[in-house]
């Protein structure tokens, strides 16, 4: 049987551009995993890992123009967005190099022997070691930041784990160039190139999560695809951690006072956030609670104006475009659902933005309107009009988990104990990993305190895929008991030659290294 | 249908002692979970949680004699062991109170807004919040330390999660007393009693892990039972974290030099560790690599002598006793397996300790001898005799994951680069969560740096069930973005009124509270 070809496709025309690769067979997946697995001893060197991450960032920046052109041809995301995404991706690689150098991710804890305890404590020294080979499933909508050189790869390499990336079929050529760049970076710092390998193909992705030498997986994509892989990971003879980001509605609550204060600004802000990148952000505000009445009407008027001014755009591929058109149509046909601006097919290859409205009371109990509480990928949002704070609470209680939840307040509401703001924040917090006040959820800063993850289906775990703590996903603790100093890694010795931050006998010790 | 009775049984006679309770129906499980769920707001108070843990410890200590008598009648573990176990359990509750007070488990990270970044960073403040109701599955072999008042319950309460405990059928009366004590402690500190509730019954345990309001589970028990619950947790519409400790062989490697140096001491030490508590410790050394030849022969001679001197004992229940007798028989019938002292039935209600030997080369490839690489609960260990270091490596590479792995070295071997000690330690580290040198794995200090957990099937996750970091299992991170100080929890405000240790703008800040 001939190997299945992998084509790069132009989403602006739907036409194939070039054959990039072939889909990996089970044997090829096995070979690539073993190649990656063999690099673990080399990756144990933290200095080399930090150098790899920085060199990879430098090489990606150097090839910026070429990479952006390649990604734009496959994704239609446009050079402005892709330039920003690449900058964010290389910044993320450098941020993880700093995490590696700083060393607190090793979570070193030392308890010296204590004979006064009953029973006596032996000498215990704990740190974290890499899990092993990590499978990374690339996302369609971020060809850099959540794909080959993205956060999963960066955090896994930072942890000391080799990576096998499953390319996304929407950008196979970009994936090949990025993988080659990462491999070149490895060679430049004296690491084996196979610290990163790339495979293509749906079946290859399934083979990968089942491979006995794969010790963990990171995924960004759909609920359907992610859940299938999560289930496969859990069903293995030896289950492995599966950190998947599957889907999110990103609810927004706009108080009556906020709508009364700045209806126009809120309508325009919502339009900008929900249409950004053709509504293909995982943090797109897909569900907005807006008060019934005049202030809410004004907000929608502003929203209509702003959305009307957006041009039809190209989605990442034609399958997504068709799913968007069908998904919007199905939602619009529900009773009491209106479409002040009908989202849908813009042209043969494009889509046009729009939004739907529904009375919030329609969503307070099980029924066909539950479809409106499922993510619809693309430039559409659902506006639920509420009559009372109780209605807000009833709807929020029915929402699945989310990456983000947003609250818009009027000036002074935060400080006013009678405004209900504290209660609304308390209702939003259980729904999401990131809670925003007076902002829009699109745009995820790559900062140490970031949390990009939330209750299922936002994530299949309690972890984050962005920010410093994303590295924790690829580590496991090991404690050495009564182990002679000569056999301990330097990080666990009393003299702490690397100057790491540690907890010794229950007390935090700061880093002493520069 | 009448409710199924739950009987307390005397393992020394196999006879029922008293009916303690009835098995919970699905409706009753639902009611108990909802009761526990309703206590979440009260448990959000960290001061109250710390007080609950300390008061629970005090009340358990006060009832010590009564509790130990109750537990001994159901488990036959004996007052000496149970006295130690209760002391360890109350120390663990107090240790988690300190964890709550100290506050580093909240992992507070603050990144102030930074307009100089591209794109600008908003203000981000991250901490960890409780998951929700935690289901705790009690262990047979630790009626206190891994049951109702054990580490899972203590760490979940410390995290702010209410607990629904599924009692183990081997000690239902002890479970009832302990649960009542914990509920009394809650009332004394002004918390609702339902922060801890108790259910009995196998089906109740299954209903529990499937309940929509249960947000996480902790389990200590068998591979079979634990895997079934793990699978149920993963198959839920909304999967939940399942932290299970399922089984462990706890391999021990004794170098030729160590055997030559102290054969007698090692044989006696091994006998003590493998027969401790009738071999019913999850950290029992169940597989020991001993050199072929004279030194190893001397070690076994000492082992034989010491094991011969142990009295027959009573296991936790008759089902376990029968499984032990059958398991030993099946292993002993394998080709090339000898039983210098045949373990097995000691009397109608007892078992006698023993051990099996096998040439290590029998275990270097797939075959019927793989049975020897599965845990056999009870006072038996398998001694594999090796001819070379290569044989050790070949066998270790075939072992499943473990809680512990142990290396016995002769004096000076640790410091001798040619001894092979470093290589052996490197081969043992991937196998376990705790690696010991020159000790025995039974006995798990409740210390901050402890790691009780390891690669599957030792654990179904990368967490620990003992030690300060066990609390991490029951938390998830939430980041507040651009949130007015008036709406932030005090822990996330700039003035840090609780004096918590935090990371602010990437730098660690020590605790300032007393």
C-alpha cells in the first residue's frame, strides 16, 4: 500500500499547494518515538536544555519572514497576526530557558535525618525528574504558539523530555520547517537532533498516544478529537497524563450598570474580541450575558455596527468553514433565537461574522437550547438577554468548564458591597481558569502567573498550557532516602553547588546563584 | 429490597462481631455527596480548616485506647502497631494544619501589569482553589493512616475540599468511630459536621466516583479495584483526577560486595521488613535481587533462620488469606522456583511467612515467570539470584512501576566510581517514587520531602499520598486578570495581609507572618 500523501492546502482557494510529507505508519511512529526516547540522557543536562531553548528562539526569529510566509500560505491568518504569534512563541521559548536556569521547578525539598522523631525520620531529598517522551498534538489555529515550537514543546524540553510532535494537517509545511529549525538548534548546542521529531497523520496520532514509551501528552484542539485521545491515554495498560485543551465558551457577564455606563464601548470591544482571527481563538467570547432593556439594546446596536464593518474572512480550512456555517444555521433555527446580523458563508471560501440573541430564561433548564452552550468555532457569539441577577446565576450554573470567564462592571461597582459584583465573581470563578474584570479574554500573556486551562472541557487536567507552571505537567517527584552524597545529583547535595531555591527542613531557602 | 447489612468481622475467627451499618443506596450516596458539597463555603476559611485538623488530631488522641481496641478487633493488627499508626495519623493531621497556616500550597504568583511588553501584560494574580468534593477510598491495611482520618482526608480538608469516605469492609466499626470523631471536631471549631461523611458498600463506592458533584478521588488498594475506579473516573462525561495507589513490588538490589560484607544482617533485615504487619504493607520488599554464590547463600541462610522464627499470623480478612495461600502456591509451582521456607496457610485462620527463590535469568524475558513480578499481598518475598550486573539490569528493565526501590551497597561502594553503584541507582530511579540506599522500604516518614507514589501501577498519577505536597492533588489554579483589589481574596492583594510566601513579578518573597 502506498503511503498516504500529506498536502499543504491554501485555505483561500481550497487548492492543494504542494505535497509536504507522507503519513507515518505504525512502524514509523515506533521508530520516531524510539529515536526521541534515546535522547533522554543528553536532555538531562539543564544547561544544554536552556541553551537549546534560546538557540531555537534565535533561529526561529532569524527565519521569521520565511516562516510567516509559509504559515500564511497554509492558514490565511495574515502576516500581522503571524508576526505577533511568532514573537510570542520565541519569547515563550526564552521564558522557559529562564525557568530552567532558575530551577524552582525542580521543587527540591530536603529533610535531614531526625532521630528525635517517633519513629525517627531518615534523610529524605526530593526533586522532580522528567517523565520521558512527550507527545505534542499541534493546534490548527496557532501554527507557532500551540504547534511544533509552541508551549507544549517548550515546556516539555524545559522539563527534560524529548518531544514527538503530531503535525496539524492545516499547516504541515510550516510544521516541517519549524521542526527542522528546532532540530538544527539541538545540533548547534551539541544535543541530538531527535530531541524533537515530527509525524504526520491521524492514525499516527492515535499510535503515538498508545506507544509504550510515550509518557505524557499535550493537546490543543476540539472536544471530539481531544476526548478520543484522552480516552486512549486512560485506556492504556499503563495510563499516562493527558493534558488536553478541548473547548471553551468563555462566558462574559455585563452588569446593568456597566451597560448603562459604556454600551457603545462594550459593543465595539465585544465585536473586536469575537471576530479576532476570524473567531478562531480558543478564548473567543462565545457567550455573553447582556441585560434586557435599553442599555443592553444600545450595546447590541454598537455590536451590530462594529460587526457589520468587518470584512468576510478565510477560516483555517474548508471543513471548519462548513462546520461553522452549519453550526450557526442549526443554532439560528432554535425558537426565540434571533440573528441581528446573520453569521455564515461570506463567499465560496470565506465566512462573515455575526451574532445570535436568545432570552436567558431559555437556557435555565435542559432543552434544545443547550446547543447554544457549546462552542461554535468561528466569528459568532451568542448574546443571552437577562432580566435579573437570579437569571444570570441560573444560566452560569449550567455552563460547562471554560478557559476564561469575564465580568464587566461599572465604575465603583467593585467597591460597592451592594452591587452584587462580589457574588458574580464568586459565580464565575468555579467556571474557569482565568477570570477577568473589564477586559476581553482573547490575548493570553505568556507570563509566570498565567493560567490557560480550566474545568473540563477547557482542560482534561488541572494544569496550564501557558506560563511558567506549564513545565509541571512533564515531571514527577522522586525522593532519595539515606542516599550517600556521592550518589546524589548535585541539586540535592547539602552544599547546593547550583545555588537552587530549595526547602530545607521545612524552611524556604532562596536561590543563591546569580 | 432490604438494605444490605455491613458487619464487622473478627479476622482471628472469621466470625461476625456486630452489624455496624447498611450499604448506601445510590440515593443515599447522592444525599451524602450533596451534604458534603454544601459545606464548601464554610471550608473556604483557612483558619477554620487548620483548627479542624488540630482538633481532629486531639480528639483522636483522646480516644486512642478505644480506637485501637476497635481497630484491633477488626484487623488483628495488634495494639503496638495500631498505637504507632494512630500516632502517625494524628501527627499527619497536625502537619497538614501547619501546611494550611504556612500557605505556600496556594502557590500565589503575581505579575503586575507591564505596559513595556509587546503586547502589554495585564495584571495577573494566580493562586489555587479547592477542587470540590473529594471521594476517599479507605485501605484495608491502615485503618487509621490510609482510611477515614488518613492522609487523603487530611490533605483534602487542608485544601478546602469536603470529603466523602468510602469505608473499607475490613474495618467498618473503626471507620464509623473515626468519622464521628472528625465530625465532632468540625462541630467544635464551628464548621458543619458534613465536611466529612461516610458511606459503606462496594456499589456505593462506584456510585461515588461517578457522582457529578465529586471532583476528585483518592484511593489506596488493589490494582484490580483501583483500576476499575480509575476507569470509571476517566469515563465520566466530565473526567476527574483519580489519585490511586494500586500496587508495588518494591524491588531491592543487593550488590555482591554488600552481601559479602553483611550477609547475616541483610538476611535478618529483609525478614523483618517483609514479615512486618504480616507482609501487608504496600512498601513490603516483594522482590529481591541477591547475588548467586556463597555470599548470597549466606544471606539466604540468615533469611531462612529469621523467617523460621516468626509466628504464624492473622491477615486482615479471610479472602486475603485465601488469596495469599493460592498466590504463593501458583508461584511456587513455576519451573525453577524453590521455597526454602514455604509460605502459606499457618492454621485455619492464620498464615505463615516464607520466601521463594528463582534464577534471575528466568525473568529476563516474557513468560509464565512474569507472575513473580506481580505483588503478592502477605508475608512472602521472591528472591531472584543473579550472576552478573547485566542480569540485574535486564530484570529491572522488565519491572512495572513501584512505590520504592532499594539498593544495598557495601562500605565505600557509593564513593567508588568503578563499583557500578551509580549505574544501579540510575536503573532504579525510573522504577519508583522513593529510592533508598542501605535501608528497608517499610516505614514511610510523614515528612515534607516524602514521596509515596510512583510510576503505574504504584500510582495512577504523578502525585504523592504522604507528605506536604499531597495537598496539591485537590487544588486547581485560577488567575485573576485586571481585577480590582476590592474583589480579590486577601491572599492576592498587594499588601499581603496574611504574610504569605508568594512569587511577585518573577521573584520569590518569603513569608512574613510568624
